C-alpha cells in the first residue's frame, strides 16, 4: 500500500453574505467568522521528513482567503451566479488552492469551511 500523509492548515476570515431564495433569516445580509481548513495529501516526504511545509500551505491559504476577507461575498464574481454557501465557498477555495499547491507528489484532498462552530461543509474531487 502506498505511503500517504495528510497535512492540514486552518485559518479564518470574516465576511458578509446573504443566501438568495433561502426561506428564512439567512436571506438577509449577515456576517460570519468563517473557519477554513485545507488538507493536502502527500505521497512523499523530503529529506527533512516534510510532505509539504505548513508555511507553504498557510501562504497559499491566506492568499486565497484574502480575496474573501471583509467582503460582501455576493459581490465577488465567483458568487454572483451561485449563493456563497459553505459548500460553494469550499469548492471555490479547493479549486484556488489546488491550482497553487498540487504537484506530482501532493494534491489538495479536501477543504472544510465552517460558518459557525460545529456546522460546515467539506469539498473534494475524486
Ligand atoms: N448546508 C448549509 N446550510 C446552511 C448554510 C450553508 O452554507 N450550508 N448557511 C446558512 C446560513 O448562512 C446561516 O447564517 C448559518 O446558519 P446556522 O449554522 O444555523 O447559524 P446561526 O448563527 O443561524 O445559528 P443558530 O443557532 O441557528 O442561530 C444556513 N444553512
Ligand atoms: Zn450565513
């Protein structure tokens, strides 16, 4: 069986959103402190025993999240045609991060987004 490590880094961002068509208060503009966790699957370790440096993951994650931080998410092009739900934000960040971090020996395996402690969504592609 091939060796497999998963390396993860978490961060937060603050933003406003509304869920168009939602049958309740989430249809109104409101804010969250979102938690985002990215997990990178690595099949090799370097000479230091590192699959991917936490710092490299954190840099990519902070760059991706910077485009969302302190924004009204509905005004961001990625969320004009789809609601900025946890699911859609997780998919958006997965694709942003995959384009920066994937290589021959590692790939982003999942992104987790939580709007409130204990409730969120995970996205991955198989
Ligand atoms: N599957 C999803 N369900 C909901 C989402 C979502 O993105 N994916 N989003 C919302 C709203 O954004 C809502 O603001 C968050 O709801 P909730 O987790 O219930 O948070 P509250 O602060 O409203 O918690 P209460 O304890 O209910 O006050 C809804 N659903
Ligand atoms: Zn919300």
